[in-house]
RNA sequence: GGGCCUGUAGCUUAGUCAGGUAGAGCGCCGGGCUUUUAACCCGGUGGCCGGGGGUUCGAAUCCCCUCAGGCCCGCCA
């Protein structure tokens, strides 16, 4: 059974309406890792719906969280906004310069991410956390937290093993300069929290009006109750023993809530990406990833992995293989008709089918609608050999992959594939580089028999018609005359053309080449 | 120092919760396709389940120890 279905099953035991949620701080550019946070929760939500449960999916944007520091992509002018809730910080301009404030920092980074989510079929109910504070939704929880101040302090100290500092207060008011930092609480008279800020200015905040916030560990616990959240997968950082999940659960009870079960997902790592490295500034965002592979593949990357396994997100060969794995699964789904299937095989099959189901952009979508009918590997090859899309379709029609006109799915795939090929993320192993001179490795691997064939071919092909068919006839004819095994003839050509022992149809490659260039290569051998 | 996750065929991994003869995909190798391929179809190869010890009739699975990789323990989400 797929993990999302399993979780849905557990949630059904809990009864009532299900609310799956994610929470992300919009402190900067969203990246591919955030997709796991979102999709883990969203897939559970979908699984709940599929199980006939009443379910909603919430995306809580931590817009009330303060700007922590001046990130590298921000101008130093942002220094004065440190400690300010992100909803009240002006969005940066293109070069990180301080914006005019028409758009908030939080909105600025959120908007493109929401667009990307829509493309992958995620349509969350978006909750801006600062609005929740402004609306007074937190007021009751804040009041309870203040009343239970000492119990909460004990819980945090006991569970996290951390000492809560003197003067700690379970509500952090915004000071006179708009910052949450350095504000000391001096008293509480419902609904106002009195304080003195770092400048020595005194004031008071109305807990019903977004004039302050709960500290994270309490904020999280409170929102579970406020929104009736029944499931919120959290990153492994929250999951550490004594982490915010462990303190959140008892705090939530204290605030009258019924917290979700602890669920922790592993990170997506950018390891093993070859030329990609964060230090080189070459990270990948969801939008960028969507330029390369279709949304269902991006979903499948998450769906196919168990929640507690880390994912090496690799825009190179691994993504290639994942995409082809998806194609195979959809085109040729495991069949349940086998009676002699073992229990394990059956479970594995159900899990795979679940992963495909949850990878669909539209809920309940037919996976076969998203199938291209061609492996990514093959398409990548054709896209490199054929300069025009028409050429690709013709080749696919000849090879039987395609009947009639290409579907929208397929032409979309080709467009993305061309982007991928032209970009820095394309796997080098799949790149077809036509040599301009014979490579060292090729030279080392060419036998006398190979050379003899190549030189004969040079003579024969110099006045051959320059078409796929004619070139192929010529190659086959010469190999017969030269008495070389066909296989060896092609091996020789692959070495010369690609500096490899094998490759795509030789004639297809040669037909796209300039005759002079090809002859020069043959003679160079 | 404390804790969490992971370690199964060359690669990605299922199976670990409820012990019962190690499964899959890719790759690779071979064959077929009267067109060669990185297409397509068929077949095959491949694993002292990180290591050691223990419990058991029986351990990838439970217990202890150990090695390796990743991550968390700053009101930071």
C-alpha cells in the first residue's frame, strides 16, 4: 500500500473531517525541497479523498515570521528590517535592492511558487499566517498560552532539554519600530500585552490584532487546534527528539487541541548533481524543474519514495531514469490478474499503482493521458539528431511509436526536452556530440578491419544520395563488400562519429551532417 | 556529548512494524526483429541483505555491540 493511502487509513480511524497542512516560511526563493513538504501533505489529502473521507488541504504561509538576517541576495538596506514579520517587509527588487513596499516580501516569494504548484495540480487553501493573527483567530490560544505559561515552560525545558531564559513570555509583541526582536513583556491584562522594546519605548499589543505572535513552538501547536489540522508532515529538523513536534503535541493538548500524529519526512538533497552545486549558485527551483520535465514526473519523484527516505534530486541521469520508469509503469502497468502472486508482490504492485495515481496532475486523472508513448531516453536522442520537430515525428512514426499526429503531451515533452538539452542540467551520458575529429579513445579502439571499412566507405559515400535510406544502403553495401560483420561496421562508425562504441541509428546522424564533415572524419580515421 | 534516519545485486530500491527458502526496475550479457540503434520484443547473468555477536527449529526482519553516510539538537522554521 502506498504511504499516502496508509496514512489516510490511519486518519480514518481518527474520525471526523481531515485537514492536511503544510507550513513554509517565505524567507527567500522557494526551491525543489519545499515541494516535498507540499506534496507529502497534498498526496495524503488526495488519498483521504480517495478513501471517501472529508478532507481539506491547507498551505500555511509563515508570513508572520521575522526576517532573520540579510541574506546574500538582499541589499544591506534590509538590515533595518531584521526582526520584522515578512508580511510587513517590502519585497526586494530584481537585484535585491529594497523595494517600494507595494508588494510584501512574503508575497513576492510566494506568488511564483503558487503558480508552480498550480501547474503540478496542487490547489491548496492558502492561509497567510499574519492574517490569521490580524483576524483574531489566535487570540484564544494566545490567552490560554499566557495562562499556562509556566506549564509550557516546563514542557519545553523537559522535552527539548533546553533552558528557557528568564523573562521568557509565550507571546512576542511587535515593538515600536516594527521588530519582534528585543521586546520584553512587562505585563498582561487581557487582551493587551504590555511591553518595553529595545529602544526603551513602552507600549502594548492587542492579542486579537496581529500586533505580535506566538513563539514558533507554541505557534505551531496553536494552529493545529485553530485549523483543526489532523496531519502535518514536518521536515526531519522538527522531528528530532525534543524537537518542535515533540513539544507541540503536549502544548496543543494544553491549548485544547487534538494534535496530529507525528510524521516526519526526509530532505531532498541536491547531492550528486555533478556540475550543479549550491556554492556555484546553481540550484534548481520548482519552476525550473518544470521546464525540463512534465509535472506528473515531478510528482512521481516524490510519490515513488518512502517518506522517511531522502531523495537525491538530480536533474541529470537519475531524473531521466525516473521519468522512464514512470512511462513504463503507465504504459505497462503491473497486472493483478496473477493468482500466484505472493503477498509481497501484491503489496509492491499496489504501492506502484498508488504512486502513479497520486502523480496525476488532476485528481482522478487517467494516467494514460499523460503518457508520451516514447521513452525519455529515445526522445532525447531524437531531439538531438533531428533539428526540426517534424523530423522527430517522422522518425517516431517510422519506428511505430507514433500514429498520426503527436499528442499535446508528446509535443510538450519534446519542447521541454529541447530546453533540457540546451541547459546545463542535461545528463552528459545522454548527450550526443558529433565529433569533428577522431577522438583518442576511438583511435585506440579502431582495428585495421575497421579502418579498411571506413576508408572504403569514404569512397563509396562521396557520391551517394544524401538521404537516410541511401546512406544506410551505402553503409550496408560497403560492409558486405569489405567482408566486415555489420555489427563491427557500425561499431567503427560509432567510434568515429561519437567517440563511443554504440549509439543511435548511424544513418539518422549522418543524414543530418554535412557531407564534407563526414568525409573528413572518415579520412581522419 | 545527546538523538533521529539510512546502509539489501554495478545503480535505484521492495521486503524490516506482525521472524519462515531474498523480489523488482534499470544496467549488463545473449537472442530476435529479413534496418544497423541508446527503438521494440524475448531470455539470461547478477545479492555471505554494512560488519560482529546473541535470541530462535528458523533472522534482511527481534536484541546488543560496531563501522559508514546524512541530518537535528541556537525562539531557527
